């Protein structure tokens, strides 16, 4: 049985589960925010958190262990995973900016 060290993994970071999954989760939240903006505009009515809000919170905080996994397994190849981490940070900032704009 052949085993590879994580730093010898030829798979690009974006094609690994722990590289792509957080981006997909943030993308889902961005779609939810965009739909809310399309439906209500920038000045949405204030309401109690509904199921969509709880799903968005679950998706955003559920990414943290997955991103930590990417950092731990890719610690020897930080230059290869840096673009994926940068994209994740940009997505997070965009998500929180859009959520702040809708308040």
C-alpha cells in the first residue's frame, strides 16, 4: 500500500475536498444573499432569523474546521494552497459585506 505525505500530493489544492468545499459553501451563502437582495433590495424588512439565516450561519461557521484541515494538511505546501486561502478570505469578506449592506 502506497502512502503519500501531504506535501507530495500532486492534486491541486482546489481539487481537494478541503480546498473546494469551503468555497462552495460560501458560494451558496452568496447566492442566498443575492436572492434576498433581488427580492427585497438593500433595505430588507427587519425580521426574526428564519431558516435561510440559520442555514447561512451553519454554512459559514461549518467551513472553519474544513479550512483548518486544509491548513494542517497543506502546511508544507503553503505556496500551493495560498491562492485557495486568499479566494476563501475574499469570499468571506464579500459575504459579510453584503450581509452588512442588507441590514
